[in-house]
């Protein structure tokens, strides 16, 4: 094996006009979204769900959205006291 240590080969860019397309693909890859829904099969009136989403706006700014909801119409359900409990949180974050 005759590899030279410390040698550097300068690479040439074939088409620099595609750089903006590559940047937009990176921004899309930094977006995440998760959604879930749960319903009790025995008690049709009880369900819950959530949504979580985030994305990076720039190299320093990003946003996040978290939402949770719960519904129960059965008085005998142990979670009836949460019958209409919803929560939504939005945050804008700056990294330095």
C-alpha cells in the first residue's frame, strides 16, 4: 500500500448554479412533524392526540410547535376530569 500521507487534491465544482437547490433541500430535511391519535375501542367517547413539529429557519433561528388534546364524554371514565383538556405551545428559538 503506497498511500501518501498529507497530500490534498483540490476538487472542482461541476455546476455552481445548483448550490441554491442543494441549500433548499437541506432546509426541507431539517423540518420534522409527528402526529398521533388514540381512541379507546371499548369507550367510543374517549380519545387523545398530539402534534409535534419543528423546523430550522436559518442557522440561528428555529421554531417548535407542540399540541396535545384529550376528550372524554363518559362520566365513569377515570380521566373524565380532563374531559376537554387541550394544550398548545409555540416557541421561537435563537441559537448563538
